[in-house]
């Protein structure tokens, strides 16, 4: 099961306790997924969901909050690949118009025009419920083991802008981008994703996310330490390779006599112990030499070799 499916599953089973929040969440679930079908004078609300638990939630909220009888059926659809969607349907009559208006599905004149209904969002509890509904119907979150990413994909610029505003009121900073014909609200920062999960009430997912994040940051620390040590070792080896080449250059050209007596002992040690650091070479010398003393002598060896290599 993907992490996104896990989060959606958790949120679908979370039922708002207050009526105000129930209406807000239902409005968000419907506003992004509903069409009104008029068949021979019979108006039917039809909302489509990819997740069965979400469809059941819409079904229950319609019944509990508005006493609207509904049905849920599963339909096989062929989009890019075969998918199963869950269709919630409810037959409406004249008296139900006020419900559609309250949920933000129709405008003043009864025309179908899904919008975020700010009247439902006066309280923070309701704003959180609305955001939960929006994520449930259009949200996606990447597994925390990879790159941090959460998004809500919308096909209506008005609703996208309104959701961005709603998130800002909940202190969630999201960004808005366009992808083909869709608007995408997204969050890349782990901290903000954690805040988002907390805000919509996905506490189990929040714990899982944080656990992975802790393991990842520990692993990064270990890697940084290892990288640091590897880099130092690589530097020592690079220098050693260069020094050995210089010494061999001198010896090839002039024999060991080409190396001044004071440097000869060090040159021999270098050839014999290519992996040793300057400090270690210094300790092997008689009398012992400090690291900077060794470095100084090495530089002189390199200078002599460079003289040899200079074009006449
Ligand atoms: Zn509320």
C-alpha cells in the first residue's frame, strides 16, 4: 500500500464530531468531484471517488447532516488504465436547492458553480475539516523515504486560489503551480508536511512520517562523517601518489645522488610506506620530525622534481 493510500485511508475513517465540521468536510468532498445530472426533470447529484471509504463517508454525511438518501456503486472506468471508481448518487428535489447552495455547489441563481463556501469556514475546526476533505478527494503524498512532497491537484483556478488562502489561514505555506490543465498546490518542506498531517488529523501517518525522518537524518549524519573521513584519506593518497612520482623522477634522472642527503631518508620512507600520512612518516624518522617539518622537506623534493621536468 502506498503512503498516500495509507493517509487517505486514515482520513476517510476519521469522522468529524461536530456538525459544523461535518458540513465543511462534505462541502470540500463534493465541490471537487460532483456533477449535477438532469434526466427528464429529475436532478441527481453524482460524485465520483477513487477510494471506497471516502465514498462511504460522503454517503453517511449526506444522510446524517441533510437526511438525503444516497446510493454508492462501484464502476469500472478506463482512463489511462483500468480503474475502479465509487459513485455516490442522490436524487434531489426542489427543496434540496438550499443544501446545494450551502455546500457551495450552486450559486445565487441556482446555477451549478462549485466554489469554496467561506460561510462554512468561520472556525478553525471547520477549516481543518475542509482541508481534510480536499486532500481526501484530490490529495497525494510521497512516501517519506524519498523526496518530501505533498500535493492537491485541482481543475479549477478559483478553488485552487481559495484553498491556498485557506491553508495560509491555517499557517500552512503551500505553493501553486500549473500542470497541463490543472492547478497543483504543493508542499516540499518536511516541517510543513508534518504540520499539514497534524492539521487534518492524520496522527498515525504523522508518526510514521516522523519516524522515517528521524532515521533518515541519523543516516545522513553517519554518511557525512564517513564522507569526511573518506575525503581526508583521498587527500592523503593523492598527495602520496604525487610525492612518489616526484621522487622517482629525480632518481630516474640522477640516481639517489640527485636527492640531497637531508631528504634521502624521507624519500625512502615515502616509497616504502605510500599509505602513511606526513605525520606518520615524521614519527618514523630518526630523529623524529614534526608534520610541518616533513611537509617542508616534501616541498623541496617536489621542487627538485619540477626543475627536472621543466623544458630546457
Ligand atoms: Zn467546525
